[in-house]
């Protein structure tokens, strides 16, 4: 399997998880906590570069509770589902306790 095909398959699987996460009671809030960053590295539980906190996610310091660190756009969207971490926006967001990618 080519790297490109493997990445496309992984992206499809990741995107398939989004509706499941959004269907949980905690995620029914209109503005779910999200950090959107230029780069998301799921293997290191890290979002970096121009990170923006929204939906009640704190811009600085530790956080707890379900939220998403996301990079949307080309070539493939990336997500980290996180329960605990440290934010230092706009520089980075580090997830200390992830619940899957």
C-alpha cells in the first residue's frame, strides 16, 4: 500500500470518528472546546503554530475535560481527542492525556 493511500485511509478513519465524538452528551454543546493549530502531530499529542482557542478552551495554562485539537485543511485534516493538557496559545497545545486520534 502506498504512503499516500495509507494516509488517505487514516484520514477517512479519523473523519469517521468525528460524528461519534460529536454524538456524545458532552459534545452536544453548541461551542465545544477546540484548539485549531497550523500543525497537529498526533504521535506527539501536539498542536503547534497559530493555535486558536475557541468554545471555552483556555488560551493559557492547564486544562481538563474533553476537547479537540484540530488542524483542518490540505492535505489531510488531523485531530487529537484530549482530556487533559497545557495550552500556550498561539504557540502550542500539548495533550497530556489523549483518548485516541
